[in-house]
C-alpha cells in the first residue's frame, strides 16, 4: 500500500501549479523540449516543470526524454552509448536550440523558482545508477522537488538511499502497443497491479490521462496522496482531467487558459 504521509503539507507543491511537460516548449518557435529555453519559458509563465533524465555511457545524468538521439538531434544511436562529452558536442536539429543539460545545470537554472518534477527514465535492466545520480545532485536542491519513475526498481532505490526525498510513481494501464513492444506481459501485469507498493512507498502518483478514471489513482486518493496526470494537450481534456486528478501535466496549451 502507498504510505499515509505524516506531514501532507510537504507535498502541497505538487498540486499548486500545472506542470509544463518537458518545459514550456514550442518547436515552431524554436523552443525545444527539455532544454534551458523551455525551462526558462515555464518559469516565466509561472508553471511548474516536469522533465526527464537519462544515463550517459559514462554514468552521468542528462536531461533528455528519448533513449535514442535521432528525433531531436543530429546524432545517431542510443543516448547511453555516448559519453557526456560526446553528447555535449551533438547539435540539436532545431537551429539555435541549446544542447544537453546535465542534472546540476538543470538545478542551477531552476534554482527553486518553481516546483520541479524529475522523471527517471528506465532501461528496465535493474541498473540503479540513474537513481544514484539523481539523489547525488538533487538531495540538497534548494526548492520544491520530487523524483518519479515508471520503474519500481529506481523508486525502491531512492527509498533506500534517500527516504527523505519526495518520490512518486508514474503509471498507466500498460495496455498500449508502446508497452507491449517494450516489456513482457508478466511485467506489464505487475506494473498495472502496482504489486511493488510495499517496497517503493510512493507519496504520489502521476497517471496517464487517457486511462482516467482509474482504480489505481482512487487508491492513492483514499490514502490522502496527490494524484497528477499526464499528458494533457487541450483545454477539454484539462477540464476532464481535473475531475480525477489534483494537478495536470500539459503541453501545447497556453498556460493562461489553464485554471489554477
């Protein structure tokens, strides 16, 4: 079971502002997701920030979503096949877009000015180094911050080495073809059933908006824990999502159109 938080006030930052998904990005304006420009735009718009981190070949954490380089950069291959130095030299496809941020660079950029939600991406191989890097660089971060992941192995490791840090579960029904192509049925079933809760003890959940309402989110609400959702892309979905979630993660919407 998710735990009952003794001091729920420490989680209020999770519901105060909508989270800009990968920052407040707009490719048409040259503002690329998970870059310094996108995060600065989110801060200026008084949005909270959701972002992603992945591991490099030399064990560093960089701010990026995909496991491969091709969609957003001029590079090729897997991110984790390149060292940090190599990644820093790879240009983004969008002219003028600044390159890869390290986790310390992200922390210095945001500097506590808005809530920060950091998703640890997983290769589903039991490697806990990304969780270790996240804790190493963010444990003393001077502002509201939470770590989250789909992968219970990463969450359990954060719980082990930094139990004081706010951590949350990213989840959905795991029935989409995206998940079927990436993991065997027994793992998808276990994740859907949240069989790991006694070990991971998450303090919030961020659930796929297309799967709401869901018994998983209701379970967290019964324990008094925040429910977030991802990813809202229009005002109508935002309105529906707020019936089942305490806060949204959004993109491609003018934040001025979103109710507090």
